[in-house]
């Protein structure tokens, strides 16, 4: 897997950048609760903000909090994605988690959002160390990622079918339903993502579920129902803190 191959994929206008409005709304609700509970205005960065859809939903969710405010800035590796986010009127800069890291000082932000990004990374440990570096003590990490153990993936795997959210090629999908290649390099279960965050010293982990926007419509109600069981949900929504 080369950096150039990944860059070409993410700069391709056909590559899917948004990961579903319902997931974005649920994560924005978590963010709004953190902002509402604070006694001051907060600084937030959305790492891997893509086309800015989720970031705009997050900003809107916090806009009506009467005596709180959220200063949110997005970062993305892709020039094409950054331009689409800027077109939404968002504050976005091109940057990478790779060395030398984000253009942010140590302990300079209150909230780091990593929506549907960790499954695209080669070095997940380094990415979480970078999130830790820029967070203030007591700051929050909001992370979401597809669930390898989603209810339908358990069925697919039992039938010998490649699970959704996993890819074996950057050129085409092989062995599973769907046609969109999005560059997933990692696949997480609830236990795996919790274990990784704990190993990186994050605390107060809370996990909830979100539905997947591409579930065929007859199965949509079941997918939303099973969000109540995070280990079987389509998407894992995790909130965690850097210790005080």
C-alpha cells in the first residue's frame, strides 16, 4: 500500500467522502452535550473532515446553545475534499496526521473529532498519539468507525462472504456486496476500538451505535433497532477523554 495510491484514491472525485447523515447527527448530539456541559467556549478540530458534511451538522447542532460557543476547524489530507468543505462555508485546512503532524500546539484544543477516518490509516497508534498531543488535559475525543461485527457482517461471514467495510483492493470490490472503493485499511469491532483507545491511555470510554446509510431499505428498521446494541450496530460511536 503506497501513499501515492491512497492519495490518488482520495483525490478522485468519484470516491465517496460522506458516511451518512444519521451517523453525523448522532455524533453531533454527543458533541452538543459536551459543549452544553462546559462553562466556557470550546475549541474543536475535525480531523479527516472530508467534504465537510458531518462538520457542518456538528456546527449546526451547537449553534443554538445560548451561552456556549464552539470554534470548529477541519483538517483533511485531500485537496479535493478540502475544497468541497470550504464550499460549504467551513474553516478547513489541508493537513495530515503523519509527521510532522497537525499545525497545532500541544494541548491547544478541547475536542478532537475523528469521524470515519481511523479505518483509513496505516498507523493508528500514531494518529491517536497526535490526537492526545493536541488535546488539553480533560479534553474529549469523538471517534466513529464502521463495525466489523455489525449484525449483517456476522451473517455474511457465516455464509463465506467478505464482510462489508473491508476491502482487498484499491481498484475494485471483491467478494462482498457493493461497488464503492473507499480505501479502508483497518476493520474494528467494539472490543478492538475500546482496547486500542485504552492502550493509548484514553479514559471514560462510552460507546453507542449508528445506522449505515447504505443498508437496503427493507432492513433499515432492523439496522436502526440494533443500534441499541453497540456491539452489533453498523457504526461505532465512541467518546473518550484525555485524563485531567
